[in-house]
C-alpha cells in the first residue's frame, strides 16, 4: 500500500535527527508562559499557532522550520484544550502537524499519521463548512490522493474553484488547479492560473508560496512552448 501512497503530500520524518524541543517540552514551555503571562484565549493561541505554521513554511533551514512547526502544534493543541469547538484551532493543528510530517519530502510512510492529520482537517470543516483555508486544503487532497485513499478529483476541483470564487486572491487553489488543467492538456488555462497565483502571491507577500508559484509557472510555460 505504501507504493500507492507516493502521491500523498505527507511524510513521516525522524524527529530525533534534529536537536530541537520535543512536543512535550513545547507544551511544558507553554504552561510556564501561561503561568507567567496569564491565561491566553483559545483564539489568541490559535492565531499564534497559524503564524508559526506560516513562518515554518517560509523558513529555509530545516532545523528552524521544524522548531516553528513543533511550537505551532503545541500552541494549537493548547487552544483546542481551551475550546474544542474552535475551527481555527483544529486547522492550526492540521497545518503544523502536516507540514512537520512532510519536512523531508512528499511521500507518506504512516497511515496512522495521515489519518490523524486528515481528522483535524475534517473537524475544521465540520465546525466551519466555509473555512476557506480548510476548503483549499481538502480540495487539494481530493485532487492529489489516489481513489483508494478517498481521492476524488472532480469534487476536489469543484471545492478549489469555490475557494477562488470566495477568496479571489487564493494562491494554493490556483496552483493545484493549474496542475490539474495541465494533466488534461489544457495548457493555456494552466498557465493562466499559474500566472495569477504568482501575481497574488507577490501582491500579498506570501513568501511561503512565491517559490512554488514561480517554479510551477516556469514548468508549465516550458511544457506549453
């Protein structure tokens, strides 16, 4: 089954290879901060957790990226402890846990870890069916996953187009749709989507997505020439 999962964008990595805080140490650190600074709200913690995920995506050095994702996950889990009905808290767990697991590539080696990540994404959408970032992530998984793992490209593309309609400057949704269009031979549409993705990534200073947008556009332009 592992071979069939090679397209999944989650990877199980060896945490011990990097000298950084464990998740338990992060939680202990957060409890100490709470004691000294006062109890933070779940909303505040989830906002910080999502910020850590963004910073981790933007960082270049593996050690720094890992530290951001570990801290982000710990913050998000503290937020969910305070309010289990907070959609952003569950999405922050999904974001940081998923990014941490795929630090070294895009090959999944653990069904359990993958299910854990997807459960948080599904919980986000159960609490807030209009959560744009969660819709974009879910649509991406549906497009990229093999059908045996629940993939549904048609449904996924429909979700991604909804994301673009409701969030006109969406970057990731355009990049995924661009690849889908290219796979069907729709070269002009693929390039158009990639160009828009890069334009919005630069406009909104999405330094975590600009490199991918540039690489996607360059690749599609080369294939269509």
